[in-house]
């Protein structure tokens, strides 16, 4: 064990110093940053595309059918052209325009559904944990029952009964199936926090119930809420895409799921029109990896024991 | 008599050991150049406040330092083996085989889903490979017997054992392979005094029998005096004094050691308080007594936590009423009933004539303003999300005491100064940046700011470092002395109750067994249970070996006697009436 007082830092030591800095500021988590970057990229495609690309190409028949992306040839021997850089679908719609409109739509459904679901979850979770008694029993039992019902089953019935739905309507329907796990999570946290010293201190200070719930407890739950939010965004998107691929989503608004539905319906797999179903699938993959990374990153932020120094 | 033991080769030799923790704000030296020998059969105590490096040193001997800590210099030699050069596998064999570690919280150290017996077998199998079932059974039975546990314990799950029994199971696992060195890290800090005495005696017996060295970590000078042969005093990672217990107790050289010794309050010893004058109680409008218990009883299922109890606290002269007892005696239940957190099963609690369970919102706010509390755990009392001034400012505003922002700021600063804190240093910090002692003082400052009529202090110093206890207690005492606040002091520590209180109630299994002025009750106890408690106090005095030093000390017998004895009433104080059952 030699002393290293006056020696310049070696590379390993510099790396160690960088790790320690990262340990100090948990939000500089590489997973969190990469995940956020992936999601922001998808939103950026949506925003930039609206400014730079002609969105009228999204209508049926506005372009030649089944053109491949630039640099590829389709089965008819047509080469890709720069007017439709990532090809066109079987209905003569430009794939790039479809994605510029469709990708943010898919993300929007997920975010809105989970925002509504989380709000319900926070409200019910706090009520159950804090008030206890019969209210707790009712909320807990209904959340448990709802968890056992497969959401797709109910949603398929709903959607086919409603016919065409808007994106918002679909988000609200999905929200009805993502509030259970935040409710249970928050209830458990509130139950353990209710016994803590600072909540007793606040009671001694004559604090009202709403003050204790929202000013004393809620701030300490923020990391959990974030994590739970991201998880339910993932669930919501999976549910939404599932419905769309079954052809049950919005009929007139392009989404990634609907594009995949149409590709399958038109036999894109047999005709080797890989760009038609492949590009939306790839984007969905990127979206899920982004959400997963954010979730892992948030886990490390809220649970310091998962953070490693070495 | 201990000095004439001719020491052979030491079991453990620490030479210039330094331990450091790299952190974002630079390297923290947890232990600096520590050198020490532990000889065969000797008991060495490591004493110091939290953060002084005593546990860190012990963990380094086990090679179990938490990341990113590392031994940065020096050597650790265990009976001829250089610990620091051992491979991970060799170290694994050394742990428990040659060094055993008895942890602080035995309740968390046993596997809750395994019976006691297989957990002991695991230890043997991990070191000796396959051993026959009969041999295993025989060895675990011997180990359990040697710590004084009945044989059927081996078939029980940890939750079926009491805290003291769990700690003994941990000791039994620790000695099952006859280690050369036993490290006991505050083995009794979670236990009450009676159990503490039993467990320490078990530990001493068994250590003498297998002849290993013992490294005992703690912060209680009294317990150390009763347990070890040699003492090492640590402060900020440095060994400031080392010698036999006798040398250190009789002629401490380092000022910190002197502080540690003098901070232990003694029954009958000099008071650490200076009662100059008695402030008058705050003027009360109501003619009703401040607090009245009417046949209050609390049951948890079939267990009676508190038997029917009636008393009246008039509150016209400020007083400190102490409630002492072991864990499970119902004293904390009584505190939470008084605060209205826990409704009584029978009877009523009246605050100025109002039942606290049926108050309306305005009355409830008035009650909260006038009945405040200091809790046991200063670490949990602050919301980690806010700066600490939130805990002081919020109630001040809530009770309508604040005239303006500047006024509440000024009140906070004055309260901080009154409890000996620098307001500029502490008020704008986050809770985790303050020590336990500072936090507990802030809670006392909070009580002072609100100037309630009654303060319920539930074990206010049991989680604070020993050297700070006396000063925090005198802060609390000042609340009565200078500010006229009546205090209910709930504690298991008879020595402090002796000094601070005007009236003492001893609680045993929910019953008051002895009550009266402290000089009578604690100074000359008459009830068997009170005597049991006082005998269990570890004195920082070698001549006074655990009470009066009777060898036939049998707590079980005394508890039986206590159950049959009737309550002793040792006198009254004006302003507090305990109804005699």
C-alpha cells in the first residue's frame, strides 16, 4: 500500500473519480440519459417532420404503391426514390409521413392513459392507506379483482361496440386498466410511512390530513411515482398497440399499430414488403428500450443500494 | 488480579491499521494508525461514539468492510495469519472458524424462514463439508446448552424467540466452531437492562470456557466496566487511550475518556443538573386538572398492555413524572394514549376536563398546542424532503403563534440557542446532514418554541450517543425549570429518572408496582421488580459488580416474586395524585 500523494492521477483513478461524481449526482445516470434520449428522438421525428416533410403524402394514393426505401428494389424491380425515402405502403401512402404522424400518436396514447391511471392510483392509494378501514377494504379488493381481468378481453369488446374511437377515448379506456398497480404500490408505501416519526410529528403539529398526505408524504414518494409512471406508460403502449394490430384502434388516424395491422392484412410478409411492417416495429422497439432504460435508471436513482461505484 | 495473567502470543495483532472510505468529497479516514493486541482469553472493549471507527475496525478484521472502504495501511494478524493477504476462499474459511462476529441486531441476523437448528448446521457444513446428522445434532445441542437455552429451542423459528433468546442463538452460532476470537458488536444495545445482564453473563461464561479472545464494541461505560478486562477508547478513528479497565476508570488520562465516564449518570451520585429556580407553570384559565386518567386500560387482543390506571396531574406547579419499566411494560402505550394516537380500550383520558377522543377540531388544535412530545428516534422525526426548520416553523404557524415571518425566524433562533445549537449552522440543513444528538436537540427546541403545558418525552435519549445524553436531558430539564413545562418522562433508565424526576412510577406488565419520590423508589427500592431493575444496571465501577454483586442472581425467580408482590406506594408529591388500587 503506497501513498499516492504527489503522483498525477492515472487513467484508472480518473475513471474512479468520474464514477464517484456520478454516484454523487444520481440523476446523471447513463441509463436514464440514454432512455430519455431515445424517447426524445422519437418526439423529435414527430416535430421536425411536421416542419420539413409534406404530410399530405399520408393520404391513400398520394404516391406510387409498394415502393422500397432508397437503395433497395422491390419484387417488381422498382428502385427506391428520394421522394419517398423509406418507401411507400400498399395503399400508396408515404411511410415517412405515416411515421411522422403515427409514432407521436402511439406515444401520446401511452402517456395520456398512464397519466390518468396514475392520478386515479395516487388518489385511491392514499385514500386506502391513510383512511384505512372499510374504504381500504373496498379499494384493495377492487384493485385485486381488476388485476385478474385480462384488459385486452374487455377492451376488444368495448372497441368493437364503439366502432371508431378517437385517440383520447382509447387512452381513457386503457387508463381503466393501469391504475391498479400504482394504487397497490402507493397504498403499501403510505402504510409504512404513516408509522414514521415525521408523520407523527406533523400530527402533533396539528397538521390536517390533506397536509400530511400531500405535503409530508407525497414529496417522499416522487421517485416511486416516477418509476410507476414509466412502467404504466409501457403497459399502456403495449395494450394500445395490441388493439391497433387487431384492427380495433382508431380507423382514420395513423398509428404505428394500425400500420402494422394494414401490412399484415395486405400480405406484406408474403410479398416481402419488409419496410411496411418492419419500420413501425423497429420504432416500437426503440420506444420500449427507451422506456425500459428510463425505468432502470429511475430505479437506481430512487434506490441507492442498486447504484454501484465500481 | 487481571494484570498478572502472563500473555502468550496474541490472538489478534493490529499494527498501524488505517481504513479509508473514498467519497465524492475526498477520502475519509475512518481509522487512523490503530495498533492493539488482543491476547488469548482476554476481553477487550472498544468504546467510542458512533462514527469513531470501532465497528469499522471489527469489520476490517473480518474482511467485511462495506464498499468502497478499504484498509489503506498496516497489518492485521490473526494468530499468525496475515488476514489482509488471504484469498476470498481462505477468508471465508477463517470467518466463523477462527473469528466469530456477533451482530448488533440479532433479530435481523437470523433467517426468519428456517428453524434455529439448521441455521447452526449450516455454519458447520460450510466449514467442514458433509457431517453426519447425528454429529450435527449433538454439536448444535451442546452449543445451545452452553448459552443456557433449553433443547427444544432448536426446533423453533426465530419469531418464536424473545430478543434475548435470539441474541443467545447468535452467540451459540458464533462459538459453535470454537473460534480464536469473538467480535461482539454492541450485542445488547437492542435489549433491556435485565436481559442485557443475562446475555452478557452468558457471553462472558462461554468466552472463558473456550478461552478465545473477545473484542466487545459498545458505547456504554458501565456495561464495559462490567464486561471487559481492557478498554480501548476511540475518537474520530484514533485510539486515544488504552489500558486495563481499572486504570481507565480510576485514572483516565484523555479528556474524552473523562467525559465518557462522567456522562454516565449514577443513582445516588452527583446530579448533572443544576436546579437553580423553579419557574411557575403557565397561567391556566381552566380550573380542571391538566391531565386526568380515569381507569384507563389498553388491551391488544388478549394481552393487557396497560391495566386499569387512574391519576390526576394538576399542572399548577411544573413537575417531571417518570414512568420506568422494561420493554413491554406498557410505558410507551401509556405515552401514545396520552397523545391521543391510540384510543384506550376502557376508561377516559381528560385534558382540562375534555375527553381527548371526542374533541372537536378547535379543541383538538388547542390540545395539540398544549401537549407536545419528544420521541425516541431523532432520525425518523424529520421529513427527509425538507430542511430541518420545517419541523420547527410549521407547528409554530399552525398554532397561530407566529406574528410574521421574521418573528418565527427569530423564535427559531432563540430556541436553538437555548438548547445549545448554533442556529446559523443547523437551521438551513437537511436532516441527514445533522447528527442524532443535534436532531434530538432540535426537537427539544421545537417543544420550547411551542411552550406547551405538558411534554411527553418517550425515551428521548436512548438513541443518542452516551456522551451527549446528559446534556440533552439537562435541556429537557430546563424546559421545566426555566419555562414551567410539566413533563412526563418515559424511560428504562433508572439512573436518569432518579435525577430528573419529582415522582417515579415503575411499570411492570401494565401494572404500577412502585410509585413515589425518586429518592425513595430508586434510592431504596422495596418492590422485588424495582430491585431487579436496579440490580441490572451496569455500573461504571469495578467494586460494584452489577448491583450488590450477589452470585445467586436469578431474574426469573425475582419476576415471579414481583408478580405476587403488591404495589408499594412510597409517598406523594403535591399536584400529582395517583389513585391507589
